[in-house]
C-alpha cells in the first residue's frame, strides 16, 4: 500500500513491529509528568542527557539529575535509528549517553557515578567508604541478578518458564530487601540514595509492565518491600521522570510478545 509521500507503509514500521502496523512499538517522546520535565529541560546546556523515554537505564540517570537538582538538557533520541550525535558518544548506539562539554560517556551506572563525582549539595553515594561499598555491592546485585530476570520473565512465553522466572525474580528481590535498612523506607534509611535510584525504574515497571502483562502481584501490605515500593513511587524525582501508564504498556508489548529486534542488551 502506498502513502501520500510515496513511501510504502511497511518501510515506515519500526523493525520490532514485525511487519505488522497494528503492533505497538516504543514511544518516541515522554508523556505526562516526564513530558513536562523534558520540556522544562529542553534548552541548550553544557550537560546533556541523550535518552529514550521508555528506557529504564535512562530513567536512572534522569532521576539522578532531577534529585541532585543539576542544570541539564534532556535530548530525546530514537535509539533504534541511532542518530550520529548518539553514535559519536557511544559507538554501540545505546542510551543513556551523557555529553558534558566536548566529553561524553555512557552506561547508566557509570553515568550515575560521574554525576556523584561532579559534587553538589545532594549526594546519592554517602561519604563513608564502607557505606559506598555496600551501595555498590547491592547495585551490582540489581544489575547482575534482578534486571536479567525481569526481561527473561517478561519475554517468557512458556507457562512453566513464567512460573519459574517469577519465583526466581521474587527471590532475588527478597535478597535485596533483606540487605536494606530495617526501618527504611529507602534502602539505607530515610533518604533516597544510590541503590534506590538503581532499582527505581524496575520498581515502576513491575507495576506498569509486569503486572498487566504477567500478573506480577502488588506488594503485600505491611511488608518492608511495600514500604520501599511506595517510597520510590512517591519520590518527587521519580514522579517527575515517569510517563503515563500507556507509554509503558505500548513500549513493552514487543517484549511481552518476545518479538524479534528488541534491544540487544536488555535481555
Ligand atoms: N548496560 C546499559 C544498557 C543500556 C540499554 O540496554 N539501553 C537500551 C534501551 S533501554 C538501548 O539503547 N537499546 C538500543 C539497542 O539495543 O540497539 C546501561 O546500563 O546503560
């Protein structure tokens, strides 16, 4: 079928739509409060975050920038079309990428550490070297054990695999929660710090993606986990960088259906 500009309809599809225009694909701009925040940070700044609104790794860096009240520019990029400004920083063309003046870097955990090293009044990594090591250790647990399971579970089509991955994910989250401060509500206590921000995008996506697509349960009332989830959900920087529910439903349909051409790295 031809369109008015002569291009075939298929050529306009994103690769992950699998040739079917009725399939949902990732959003190309933020919505809701995240849209307002993106607009408020659209003017040229030395410190620039190249991000894609659906991406949880970008979400981490965006929460850090907001929480630390840094002066930055948010630049939305279509990560599957890999614009040159992104490839110039990250040859693999993945988001998030950060440009600071004529220097650039990537990898969400590295970028969060860079923002800490810039200083400022609000720190996510505390001064005590032992607490810093503790935070890094549990961030590593999130990256190594929780995130891969999130995607394995979301993409699993076999009901037996789904049961197994749900159980594995619950266990890895329970291990993380058992390392948290007893009272909370955040990982180290009253304030949001590094581990909370590392985990926050997946806390949001457990509710907005795994719950509708796979029936992930609400946290049990009165548990330490529930207290943590609510503290993260109600945090200002988290709220200001989170889009409306529909964006996550649409952007993750391709994972839930385990289509081809989803991200090379997340799974
Ligand atoms: N380990 C990376 C993962 C980044 C990542 O997987 N980003 C995805 C979007 S959420 C991406 O850029 N995908 C593009 C692609 O796979 O080509 C980080 O922590 O920053």
